[in-house]
């Protein structure tokens, strides 16, 4: 500093030299840079926590329900198969009943025709009745075969039904076990998330409100990835080339610098560690 006096000196005027001003500006810039660097260090820690939270949230809301849904879908499919099998047996039983009614009608027709034989007066009438009886007996024979076939089909369908019921019971058991396992896993995830959220809240309170607001905006719009490291002069997220000018802007720590491609906050890991 220099004192400036006149021929009739009064109180001295203090004037800062250029070097003093430069030192003050440098000190101010250094403080500004250090402040933003510290803020970046905080949001890097936030991102680490948020990445874990997003992963756990995906497991809880998507992966675990999806795994359970696969087992449930198999159970529902077996339920439909079981209903189809029961319907098949009902249809076979109706078919058997119809054939049995037809058989009963034909057997009664045979008996009736046989009873009428002794009432006939001519050989022609007698022979015609014999032919009628033979025709009825042929029908009886065919219907007996159809009834037996229907019985065999019902027996086969019932065996198939028993197998399906056994498989369904096994699937129900598996579903209940899976449901219990998933419920336990979700509880464990909730505990992990609670611990991470507590840590997040502590860090978040210490972050500059404007920077935190920007981070929160990006974390929501960028699917849980708000920041990206510079790796070999590339954005660590979208892998687009970062220009030397952009890298210099990051190192100046005046403002947050975003990737021109994926619009995430860029930072230099080794610089933050230094």
C-alpha cells in the first residue's frame, strides 16, 4: 500500500496496489473454487447413495414382484388346466350317460321284439322280426363298446386330473414359499433403504440449496443418475467426448458444468480426491 500526501498534508489516503488487489481476487477465487469443489464432493456421495437406493427400489418394486408373478402365473395356468380337465371329465360322463340311455333303449327293443315273436302268424313276419332283433342286437353291441370306451376315457381323464391336482398342490406350496421369501427380502431391502435414506438426509442438509435443487431435478429426470465422471476425456455415462475447454471449465469450479450430450453434472474424480 502507498500513502499519498500533498504540500499541505492532511490525513493520508491509503491506496491498494495492483498486486494487493490481485492477491485478494486470487484468494476469493480460490475460496469460490474450494466451495464448489466441496459441494461436488458432497453430491458425489449423494449419487453413490442414490444409486444404491434406485437399485434397491427397482429390486423391491420390479424384480421381486416379477419373480413372484412368474410363480403366480404358473399357478393360474394350472388352475385353467385343472378347470379344462374337469370339464373334459364332465363331457365324457355326459357322453357315457347318453350311450347308456341309448343302450337301455336298444336292449328294451330287443326284449320287446323277442316277446312279439310268438304272436306272429306267418314265416315272413317271423323272419322280419328276427332281422329286426338282429339289428337291435348289433346296435346293442356297438353301444356297449362305446360305453366301455367312454369308461376308459373317463378313467384316463381322472388319472390326468389327479396328476394336475398334485402338480397344482405343489405349485401352491411353491408359491406360498416364494411369497414368504419375497416378503422377507423386501423387509431386508426396507431396512437397507432406511439406513441409506438417513445417511442421505444428513449429507443433503449440508449441500448448497441451489446446487441440491439442481441435483434433485437431474436425479429425477435422468433416471437416478444425475452426475457423471470424466473418464479418459469422455463422459463416464454417455461416453461422448468432452472438449478440453469443458474440462478447463470444470477445473475452474465457478459453476456446475453439464455434459452437452446426456445433460448430467460432470466432475473429475482425481481432482476431487486431491
